[in-house]
């Protein structure tokens, strides 16, 4: 059992880090202050083909796996881009995965190349204001009218909807009381964000200003039947295949932001002299940083175990969820410790660690809460009764 990256995987990591090095601290500080999607990073990675890292070669991708996608996500965040860079990239890695799994040949050839080439950006539109994580209770409706559906409803916390041209959206095509199983009746569509029918309202938030989050108000949006992915009423089953890669990529990215925060904290602890000695000589400073390293490395092992299982076609729901949980805990703690290690300067934007802390908090909450992950592990792994 070898836990090291292969030479090819290490080369991928180094190539991505080299691209990310073009975008320095000043670039990300400006993005944090002013907002604006990091188009330059997105296009630089698209130019060298990295946006298609986990997509089949016949559609312009690299034909690699979610493991390599996780390497990409981690390298971006670890470069100093944090989640301002990581969230701008990872959504275009896991979102098309559902099309690869369930799309027709025509859909794959129509949808995947523009995403891989960086010509199109896609949003992932599942969450709604009044349902939260209770996905089976989604209210957005899609009513079939001949060769099209008419969509109406609301979505919330939809990433990149300000700049995306397309969205992968889950909507109800059959009422809950008319289906045999509660997971039926939802359908998945990959379609235009047509702003004649969709109002996109940005949500001002705590961090990650460069990557917008939004409410969507959808009124009579016409969606061609050929934009439906998979069978009608089976969208929830399809979306599950995108959720595990999403959690894996998030976990890998969280380890990356934790690592860059730890690196900055350790460097500052060696350089900062108080009472005629570097503060890094003090065990009160050393021990939390040592704990951070151990926790991040443990989370990293779970993330890449989950990625390996996914690429092998094996069940990985428990591992993917555990990776997201462990990585969010480890990264949040590392970012907090980095701020505290810097003392008062940790509160200053020019040292960046306060940005990492603001950004990392989003993945403690989303896309699945730590409490629901514990419920999942308790039920699916330990065989305990369902609690909700």
C-alpha cells in the first residue's frame, strides 16, 4: 500500500502550482476587497487543459479521475488562493461528472467541451430557501409541455450564478404524493441561465467575495426536453453521483487552505521575536501547530482514500462524507491557530490568515452540515436507527 502520489500525479501538482504562482497575494487581496470572479486563474487553468482533468478524453478532457481532480483542488487552495480560487475551479470539475455518468452521447458532446475549454461556466442549483438539506422536499417545479418543460421556483446559495451561463438544476416533475418512493419525482436538467426568466440576486457574505453566492428566482423558464439529464423522475439518483465527488474535492481543498495557513503561521513563529526569543520556541505556540499538521494529514488520507474508491467504482459515501467532516474541522482549526499565532497582526488583511479563516468557515456549514454527516455515518456505517 503506497500513500505517495505517482510521478505523474506529482507532476500534475507541480504544474498547477506553477500556474497558481502567477497569482500572488496582492491578486487575492484585491479579489477579497473588490470581488469579481478570478477569470484570469480560470482561463490559465483552462488553457492548459486542467478544467477537464476528470473528463473523458473523447470530449477534450484528460481522462483522469477524481483523485487527480482532488490534486488540482488542493494545489489551488494551497497556493494561497484559498477558497477564492478553489471554489472557482472545483465546481467545474464535479458538476460535469453527472453528465458523464448519465448524459446521452449527444449531451456529452454538446455540454462537456465548452466547460473543459473554459468557454462556459456552470452553476449547481439544488438548495432551496425552505428545504435546506431535505432535498426530497424541493419545491421548484418542472411541468412538461410538449417538447419542453416550464420551470418555476427559487434556489438559494447558488455559486457563480452571476457569471455562469449554464446550470445543473434539480426540479420536481411529480408531486410527492404521486410517487411510490420519496426519492422519485425529481428530475435533473442542464440548461441555460436565461436571465429573461431568472432573477439572480447576489448574497453578501462573510468571505470568498470573488466567488459569488446567489438566490435564483425562476419564473416560467422554458427548458427543452433534450436538456434533461437521465430519466424523468430519477434526478435525485443522478445527483448523488455528483455529491460524493463534490465532498472529495471540497475535502482536498480544505486540506490545502489549512496547509497554507499552517505554513504562514510556522514561518511567522520562527521570525517573530518577543522577549529576546522567537515565539516558535514556546511550546504554547509549537503544540497547536503540531496538532494542526497531524489533523490535516489524517484528513488528507481520508480524502484521497475516498477519491481512490470513487475512481475504482467502489462505494465511497461514508469516506467522502467523513473526509469533508475531518478536513473542515482540521482546516478551520489550522486557520484559527494561524490567526492566533500572528497575534494582533493575524487580524490584519495584509497577512491573509484572517481571509483564510473567513473563507474556511463556509465548508464547516455547507454543502452538508457536520451534524448530518454524523447522522449518515451512524445510520449507514454503524447500523443505528435513522434519527431524522
